[in-house]
């Protein structure tokens, strides 16, 4: 697409340069009209190439936009599947961690109860 843009830029730049040269050249009106008639075919060719390049650019942008949408859809699907697989893979670990946390909480509660019971007992000195 960069080559097309370069070509497009060269044609537009050439056309603008040619128009500026024609308008600022020290020619009489008669000579200027004659030169413009002689360069008419070149101007038509430049306009035709400009139109072709613009059409190609439009088609490229449309294709790129369509391809981009498809890639994003595929990427979203892939990410969703990866997250679901990851969640499935960690489920056993998650359950084991939850069980372990419950056991720790139970042990802490038992230790707190023993500590409370120990406070009520008077120990001989």
C-alpha cells in the first residue's frame, strides 16, 4: 500500500507542479492556451491514473477493514477459549485451596477455644 501511496503522491505532485508552472510561466495568453491544448492528453492521463489509484486505495482500505474485523473476532474467540480452559484447569487447585482455607480456619477456631479455656484455669504457682 505504501507504493500505491507514493505513486499517488507523485502523480498529484506532478499535476500540481505542472499547473503551477503553466500558470506562473511568462507566456502570453495565446501561447498559454496553445500549451494547455497540447498538454490536454497528459492531463487526462493523469486524472485517469488518479482515479484508478483512488479506486485501488478505496478497495485496499475496505479489504483491510474487513480483514481487521475478522482477525479481531478470531482473537476474541481465542481469548475466550483460553480463559475457559484456564478456569477449567485451575478448578481442582481452587477447590483444594478452599478446603485448605476451611481447615486452617477450623484450626484457628480450635486454638482460640483452647486459649480461652486456658485463661479460665488457675494454675498453681
